C-alpha cells in the first residue's frame, strides 16, 4: 500500500487503527521526508504507530535484493522482522 496515494479522509480512517510504515531512504514513490511527516501526524493520534526509514535502501528493498549483497539482505531481514513483530502484536488468531 502506498499511503501517499490516499486522501485526507482515508488518512483519518487509517489513524483509528495501529499503523506501521516502513520506508526506504531512496524512494521516489514515497519519499522519506513525507513518511516522516506522516509519522508526525500519526503520533498526534491516540493509536499506536510505527514509522521507520531504512538507510541505504531503495523502494522495494524487502523483496528485490541481491542475495550476495550483505547490507541489502540485512535490511530486508530487519524489515521482515519489524513487520512480523507488528503483525504478531496486532493481528489476533481466531
């Protein structure tokens, strides 16, 4: 999901549920400056949120990386761990 594609009304809905945003340092689709600004907006809401910009990576880094690039693998694994922890915290198993 690209949160920047949504309008203000959707942002208001999104802020009623826990929201995680993982961003790349180099991203033309979702620039880190905008992700940080969105994090500031979310922080003013009474719901848990998580905004993290991963250094040295580009848009899509979590799935499109070279296995022999140590930094890329480490960054992808870190993002995967962050998201799994978020899902474990907020998604209930029925």
